[in-house]
């Protein structure tokens, strides 16, 4: 696998061990993950993918709450995947964690009913955002849903100021699309339908948008 364009979740590999506490402290993690679950309307037998799953917190949560679903996590960081596998083992749940890049997924077409993505797209350049969305379309079944939680256009001056910390860490170029609120636009360009921003969540670092979209059945 070519990892030339891969960047760890907190930009630097030595920060990986701090990923969970940083996310929990700064993003209202419990709130946004619960809302992602609520809007997904999971049912028994669903096959779902947690794209850029990180340390597996969400994938493990989903499998624990919905044991009759089939849960897969994908991430490009082998070190963070080791943490995810350990977390699943400790929780006693069966989650498959695969190593791979978002714009070249190791899955057959029409493989998943639902794909989740949280706090990931702001790491990607515009070109790779579009490549990733095309891959999500490919691996989703017709009528399948894509649920995203990521930084959006800051809703007020304080959020804008605080979001500067994220931009300094992750890069101003890759986060500009988020600041401009363009993720919904990109979803449409990639071929998704029924695109909707379902919620805005204020955090200490800025505004998170929850977005849902669907792969056409046609």
C-alpha cells in the first residue's frame, strides 16, 4: 500500500497516543457520536463501514449497541489500528479493522449499507476529498447512506477564532473547504442524492456539521 499521502490523525505519529483524550476533550465526542447513531437508523444485519476509524471508538460502540450488525473499520495508520483492535478485544466485540486509504478501499462494489465518517474530511486536500467520495459511492449498496460528522463553517466569531487551532495543526489549505461549508457541494458533485445537513454542534474548537447523503438506487 502506498502511504505517501497519509497523515496521522493528529498530524504527528508521536501524538497518536493522545488521540482519544484530545477528541473527547475538544469535540463533544459523546454527543456527536450519539447523533450519528440516531440519524443512521441502524437495523439488524446492516453492513457498515467506519471510514478512517482511528482508534475504533465508534466502531466498537456501534457493535456493542447493535450486535447483529456487521462492522468494519478502515484506517491508513497501522499503529492506530493496533489500538483499535485492542479496544475491540477488551470490549469483547467482533469488529474487523483493515488498513487502507480512503480513496482506494480494499472492498468490492456495493458492499456496505451504511458508511460513517467522523473528523476525517478536513484532513484531505480537495482532490482527495472527491476521490474519497467516489470510493464511498462505489462501496455503498444502491440506496445506502453516508453519514458524516466534520468541521463546518464556524457559526460565530468565537467558533471561527477557536477553529484556528485546528487549522494550525491540520493545515489551512485542507481545512478551507470545511470553513467554506463545501462538503455538501462535494457530495452532490460525487453523485450522492438526498443530501442534508442535519445538525450543528458547537464545541470548544469550532462548529461540527452532521451531514447525511444517499447513493441513488438508479
